[in-house]
C-alpha cells in the first residue's frame, strides 16, 4: 500500500499487495510517501506451497470399464491407441514445461510406460515368456501321507488273508470266506434227498487243501453235522484234497460238539497217533458240547503221552470247570499245570477268563499273579482285566490296592464301561465314601449308561447311612421311573 498526492493536492492510496509487513522506521516519511518493506526472514512471512500443490500433475485417464489391462491384447481402436502425433504433442508439452522452469521432468521411457498402460500389456524383454509348470504328483503320493512305509508285495497270501487281484481264480476262491460260507448256505438249501456233491462238484477244480474247513465249521454252526460229514466224505474222493488235516479237525470238532462222534476203543492209541490239531479240536468239541468228563479224560491221556496242547484249550476247560464249585480240585490241577509250562502264552481273553475263575473260586492271589504276569509281557491291559482285579481286591477287602488301580486307570485315560462303573461304585459304598460314589454315579449317567438295580440299592443304602432322607427319596423316585422297586425297609424304620 502506498500514499501519494496528485497534482490537484488530493491524497490517494495505491494498493499493491495485502500481505503482512513491518514498518520501516528508517524511511518512514519521505516526500509524503510511506514506504513499506517486507522481510522474508520475519515470522509472519507466508510459507511456500509444496511442489505437488504448486505444479500438480495432470490426472490420468481412467481405463475403459470392463477391460483387463494385463490380459487384453493390443487393440486397433484409434480412440485407445497413441499415434505419433500424440507422442510428438507430449514431447512439445515436455519442452514447454522445461522452458517454464518446472521441476517435473518426464523422460521418454516414462511416457512410453504410461502410454502402454492404456494400450494393453506392458512390453517385456525378449525371451521365453511362458513358463513350463511342473507335472502334478502321482495319485498315491496324495492319498498316502509321507513317512509311512511302502507296502510290501511279497507277503504270503495265506497269512495276510488278502488275495491279489492278479492271482488266479482258484487262489481267489479257495481262501475267500464269503465264497466258502456261500457254499455252506447252498448245501443247507439242498433238499434232503440230494447229496452235497451236487454243489461241490461245480467248484471242485477251484478248491484246495484247507478250503472246506470253514465250510464244515459253518455247517456245524447251522446245526447240520450230517452235511459236514458228507462234505468230508466227498473231499476224501478228490485226489487233490486228500490228507487235509484242517478239514479233519473241523469235522471232528463239529461231531464232538453235537455228541455224534464215535470214540475209538483205544483212546490212548488215538492220542499217541493223532496230530495235535485233531486232539485240540476234539477237546474243544467236547467242551462246547458239555462233555467235560470226556474232555478231561482226553487231556489227561495227552499229558501222559507228553502231547502239549495249546493254552487256549486249558483256558476253555478251566472256564467251564470253574462254573461248578465241586470241580475246584480239577481247576487247581490245571492251573498248576499251566504254571509249570515254560512256553506259556495266552491271549488277553484267555487270561481274563482265568482271572474271573480265580476270583469266583476266591483264589485272589492267583488272579493278581496272572495280571502281573500279563502286564510284565508288555501287552496292553484291557478295561475288563482292570475291572476283574478291582473286583478281586473288593472281595478281599483290600480297598487301598483297589483305589491304586482306579488311579492308574484314570491316569491312563481308560473309558469305563458299565461293569467297571458298577464295581467302582460298590467299592466306594463299601469305603463309605459318599462324594466319590456320587461323582462316579454322575459320570455313569453322563456316559449314556442306565444304572442297574444294585447300583441304585447301594447308593440308597449309602444315603441312608449318612442320614440324607431327601436324597433317599430322590434316588427311590428315579429308580421307580427306571422300572425298579427298591427295598424301602430302611426308609420305613425312620
């Protein structure tokens, strides 16, 4: 702003810029004019704008809607392609900007790269543009997880129970359980006047030694010992099926079970000459048929002739004899004989059966010895074996040892079944431990089992002993809803 006087003597004001300023006191008034100066170093001096605001770039044109900038091929549309005139115009603009002294400088390669975005794919270096993808892994590598051993193809088919699809028809048929059981059903459906040769002749060329043993046993389960004997007689007439020990043992077991086996006059000579498999089959047949005296006699004769039978035969014999308390001496004799054997080898089911027999006969130390022996072999202990030993300690009033087994089962995370819950709850009731008994009673119902009559009765007695009448009525009502009528004599006394 400047004050001035014109020729007529009138004062006028001239406005140059409206910016903050300081008054220069050194030359404030000279010739009637006020001079104002602006110092750039002052704090109120206006700051300069950034580059992007002083020289804004031209906004890019958006691509056409629906186009793919990378996969779309070069087009010949004149509206989208850049001609030489456009490039020359861009070059002129570039020169104009340089002449104006701007800081934005566009190189020719940058202009070409930006223009290629609106043309299509960015030009690449010459060479192989397409890469070869690796072939996918074969199917077995996807189906079978890594780290597993590769399957072996040289396993014997008889031991594995599997038949290769490339095997001959006879090998696929002679060991096929479905086919052999089907033969037994066809024989069962025959009229009584027809012989089994009507069915077996059609498949004679496919049968091998040991094939008909399963068919004969299935006929025994169907209650047809005559048909089983006819099948054995038919096999004796076939040259390639002679001297089949498996078939003979199956027929002997079926006939002995149905009490249709004619015993030889000299049983000692038979035990001396017959094979071990046939003797075992005869003993098993006698046991299943209820002829325990004949089975015991044959076992005694075999022992006299040093014919060591399988331990499963002894286990089945002890299990049947243990049902009769009068046979305790025979059971103890068989147990002593098993203890003397160096090659003692029993399955889990046989060992559990022997433990149950020992508990029934109140031979608790023998049951614990069998459990410890089986555990030392490093085999898996089943929940049934634990339950049997806990019941043994409960019957012997060894509650502390029984509690140790329960803690061992819980640490191993065993899933309790209904017999296990029954034995454990009875143990806690005998120990007068109400909290644990109630907790396991709740676990029993949470597991989906229905409490039995003895569990309700034991829990009712425990509540009554602790004086909790309301709980007694609650248990009684729950038992009545389940269909049980508990003994309420203890309640009536109160």
